[in-house]
């Protein structure tokens, strides 16, 4: 049975199928007695007993996680509203008006500016109750609540900030015109663009819910590890009902329940519509979400009906009204939002004569005005209060609203409403009258902004409420951090190289282990891993730092008698996230922004299978950049041929292409342990001492080889992206043909082998360079070039890459385990260009040697490419190259890796 069928079945059994009304009455009376006399606990006990008894006799109740389509909190349990409803309505109306006006005015000036009116119009009460009674600001001793605002509702949040006096008229005028004189407002919440205002970028839908869940969990982590007391704060996430279709929205809700995150509250604005039309025209989004969240173990509070319905529901003795509410689908409810009272009377109540009678005393206008729960401040307040008082589970509030509420003919409840941004004079008047905004007819056509006088009742009230809640929300605090970083000596063991063959992953894990033991930064490190710790050889950290679990370890682990047993602990440091790169990235986000959110600097290291990073959760990484997050991403088992046996879906040859798109991300593809040590130290210096809003992506490989000792004076080159690692043999330097090979990651070893081949067999003297970061080389070169562009009369500056390569005699050939385009991004700053070898094409399973030949990045193919470049410069004859191809055993007719 589907949930809909179950609902129908229960409905039929409980209403139509009553073959003995007297008997039913007796049972119900008995139940009523128990409720009144013994209370809810006993009632639940008895009901469960009845169900159990039924089961034992073969009576199987069909499963449903749904409750009837009414408010979870019954009217008689609504708390007293602590505010002044009249003033709050006036404030809300003013905020509604300005939110609408900023979009309409912007589009009067330039119709291409865009904007959204109807999302906030539907959510105004949900936000205003929060602002007046719940959202606590950051304070001296309290970090406040973290509120994730729905991105498209931003006009309302700006409008409030304008009324509060935090945003100037100029800014409001320049809504969506960030480049305008005097500054503008970023349309969506972007900490990158408004670093003192927005805390969380939410507009790529689905990212905010998952990030909020992990934020709430990270708050617990800080608490449990004794780093900061965050027990009083709440995380609020405001979502659209359409947004819940994004897999990330619901993908982590079981974690929230499992971890008993009662500091987390989701508010889902169920206006029943998304961009194109209804979210579930043929079903009921609220009921669907209720099932999902209840099934996952959340506390679900439905806010469906406003208080106008209380009296009707109180008279619904037979249950017919609830039945009608249950049976109507969202498509019908949406229609009621746009239709007249007469239509609602006929079509909703009119289905059953009993219901028609129920509303006969109400005029059509009153019937039309029967409000939905999400527009009723009392019902919303009741839900919020219950949510903040709930213990032991996260809460989701499913609030039913109307999209474009108040827009009337201009779009209220209509399918086009999401994109409505122009109101004509008539529509503006309607809006003004509906919300009593004191704007005269003579001015209405310009939709002027309206801010009450500072000494008005509204302003006094609004500011007093915010003061009581500690200040304004949202606010992002830009804190200057200064961590005491470990001395360089901590990394000494990595500078001298190793006789043993190890991988860069092993080297990194060793560095992490050492840093975790460091007195100064050790406890600030947050290792994050999505069920790959053993793959990366990190299991020793289980014992050393413990795996974080709020409840500790309530079982004896199967490997308890081994040294490296699976140790879970309340103060565990590792976030072992299970198989969720998105969840891990959300944890990385909470940790990497903790310096701003909580004023508590944390150093996250998120280590993952590189193929499942940018390719899988690229949008979360983009958002991390927007968030000014700081930390280290480690793409392990990277390189299309270095990870050899795993084939097409695992072998990463493009994460450096994807990573190159994020402006404030530094990327490195190192070969040796000392390079990683230099990069990590510089990263910590820049992020946690110099307060730069940057983060790092470092690829690590699983190929074992001897780690070279660090040559002298290469630190700068490592960080800038290129340095000469090994010159050609001295004996050939003056006499032989010259060439240069840039190698990255494990392919640097192939470049070194190519150097030998060229030297031994063909008397060609090639210098080998370690190219740690093409992205950095390009970034710096572009910066210099741009300076030169705008300063034509001044002495031109020279990019680092030009400086180090201009005196060298080419050709230059690059080889990496990534796509050819990675080195090609710096071609124009290399004399004569840079010929690039790479791993374009799908990966496949084989040995490293076979794969490198297949992708033409092995030593032999590098040597051939170098010789061919010499041929193109007229320094070698074609015949010589042809012979070399044969001698090196490369089949000139081999298959093309790009197309095969
Ligand atoms: C990942 C993603 N896909 C698509 C969009 C474009 N988009 C913006 S709002 C919207 C509809 C939103 O509907 P809903 O979540 O129900 O919010 P409402 O405006 O109804 O409150 C869409 C499709 C987006 N912002 N992010
Ligand atoms: Mg919606």
C-alpha cells in the first residue's frame, strides 16, 4: 500500500465503514476517560497494548507514519503569545512592502535585474516570529543562533535590516546592483560578497539543509571535546518545500536524529509551489515530508491551519472536516488560494452537506480569509516554542503557506508567481491597502520605500525586541585569528627524504599524526574521513585520537583486543563520517568556518578519494570558498594512472581542472614529502596567522617510492608552483641538445626516467622540474599581466614563470597524471610554449606501467615528446625521432586513450 492508499484506507475504515456507531462511541468514551483521568502516558500505553493484542490475533494495522492533516499542536495547547500582535503585524507589513518595493523598483530601472517577491511574501510570518521572539544574536559570551535563510527570501531579510537601520537606502536602491556607486546588495546570501552580514550561502538549493545538520553536529563536537560551550545555541534552517526534492536536503536527516540533535530546527515553508508549478499537485507535500521525517526519528510539527479554523475543528465531532482536509490534494489547495470564498464554499466544504452547514454563518469573504497556519503568528510561535523546548531529537516544522501571499491578482498562489517582479499601479494599491502602508496614491506608482519614524511605536518595539535577543541577525563576525603554529623543526623528518619506499599519502598521514600531537595546534585539528581511513593507512589514528561519537562507545568493539582497535569516544577527534562525501564536506564547512561562527579556530583536514571530491561535491566546495572557509582538502588515491587497478570510475585525472575553477583555492600536486611539509606550513601561516580567506587542495598518491631529500632553496618554488629539481648530467650540459621536462605528482618519477633515457640513449640534456601547482603559476602570471595592462608607461613586471624559464633553452614538455589542459594553462609564459602530456580519456584497470604507456605519459613517451619538440625546432631529424619511437618500443599505431 502506498502512503496515499493507507490514508484513504484508514479514513474509510474510521468514517464510512462504521457498522456499529454505538460500539464506536463506547470505545471512544472509554478512551476520552483515560485521557482525562490518567493522562497521555497511560493512553499511549493502552493504545499500544491494543495494537499488540491485535497483532497477536492476526490483525495487521497498515503502517503509516502520517498523522491527520491538522496542526500537531492542538488549539487548546497553544501558548499565550508574548508579543503585541497588532504592532508585529504592522512591522511585518512594512517589511513586506519594502521587500516587494526593492524588487519592483529595481526592475523599473532595468528590467534585467530580476529578483523574487513571492518567496518572502509566503514566509514573512515565519521569519518575523523568529526575529521578534527567537533568533538570538551573537554576544560576548554567547555565539547566538545560526540561521540559514532561504536564499530567495533575501529581499525580506534586507528589508528588515533596512528598517532596523542596518542597511542604507542607497544599498536598498542598489539591490542586485553590487557594482553600482555607493555599493549594492548581493542578491543571495554570500559571505564572500557581504562578509559582515551573511553567514551561510544557501541559494544552491539542498546545500543549506545538509550544511545546517552538520553545523548542529559540529556544535556538539566542539562542546563534547571541551573546546567551547555551545549548548544554548540553536541552528535554524529555512527551506522551500520544492527544495526538499534535492537529494542533499533529506540525505542526512537520519544523522540528525541518530545524533539526537535537539539544537537543530528545520522550518519548511510549504507554500505548495516551486518555480514552475505545484510541488505535489497530485499529492500532499506536508504529508509526504511528515512520513519521511517521522520515519527518520524527527520531532515533526505541522502548522497547517490558522486560528480561524480552530472553531470549525472544535465542532468537527464526526471527523468529516478532517476527512475533507485529508482527502484534498495540494493542487486543489493551491486553487483555493486563487479562487473566491464562494468557490471554496462550493468545492471544499460543499463536498459534504455537514461541512456546508458548518460554514453557513460565515460570509464568502470570511471563508476566503480562513488562514493557513504559516500565516498565523500564534501558530508559528507555538511551533517554534515547542521546537526550542524539544529534547532528544531534531525538529522539523512543516508550515503551510501561500506563495506570493498578499500579491493578489499579481500572483498570489499562481503558477507564475515565483518570477513575478513587476506590479502595476493597481496591484501596488492592492498590496498597500491589504497591508495598510501609509503611501499616498500620488506616489504609489514609484513603489517608494517606507521606514517609520525613529520614535514610532513600530520602531521602538522592533528595536526593543532585537535588543532583548542580543542584537541583530544575521551578522557575520570577521575575527582576526592568530594561532601559535608549530616550529619548522616539527617537520624535520620530512626534509631529509627516505630510503624506504613510501607514498605521499603515507607521508601526509605521518605529518598529520605529528601535528595531532603538537601542543599548540594538536587539539584544533579536525581529521575528517568518509569511510576510507584504512585505505589511506590512517587506522592508527583511531586509537590515538578516537572517533567522535556523542554517546561514546556503548559496545565492546570486535577488535578490542588489538592495539589499533576501533575506538569511539565522546571526546574523539576524528570525524569518521561514513560513506558521505557531501556530509564530510558539510563537516569540513562547519569546522573551516568555526573561526567566524564561533570565534574558535579549527584546522580541518578532509581526506577523500580524489575522484569523489570535486566531481561529486563540487558545489559544496564552491560554497566553502564563498563562505571564506579555511582548511585542507586532501585528494588521496589521486592520479589517473597512479591509482591503477580501479578503472574508469575511480581514477582521477581531472580534479585539478575542476579545482582550478574556485578562485580562493590553492591547489598542489606534490611528489615528495618535503613539498607537502612546506605547503602545509605555508597554508597554516597564511590561513591562521595572516588571516587570508583561502583554502587548499592537495592531491596525494598511493604509489610507493623513495622520498627525495629537499634540495636547497626550493621552498619558494614549491609554493609558487615550479622549481628545478634535477639538472641534466654535468657532462652533457654544454655539448648536448637542451630540453626541459616539468613533472608533477608521481609522474615526476617518469620525467626523471625520461631524463636518463634522453641522456643515455640520445645525448639530450634535459633538466627536470617539479611543477607543484600550475594553478598558482597561472594565477600569479595573470595578476602580473593585468598590472602591466593597466600601467603601460611603467616598467613591465615579469611573472615568476617567465623569470625562471626565459633564460632556458627549450623545448619544454610537461607530464602529469591529469588532463593535458592542466599544464597547458601556463603555456604562454614559457618560451616557445609548453607541450603537455596528460591523461585525457577514461581510466581503466591495469598495472601502472601499462596505464602510463596507454596514456602516453611514461618515461618513453615523455622522451619521444621531447625529441619531437626538438624536431619541430629543427634540431633533430624526423628519421631520428622515428627510430627512437621504435627503439623505445612504442607502437605508433597504438589506440588513442581519448577515444578508446
Ligand atoms: C540547486 C538549484 N537548482 C535550481 C535553482 C533555481 N531555483 C531557484 S528557486 C527555485 C524554486 C524554489 O521552490 P521552493 O524550494 O519551493 O521555494 P519557494 O520559493 O517556493 O519558497 C528554483 C528551481 C537553485 N537555486 N538551486
Ligand atoms: Mg515552495
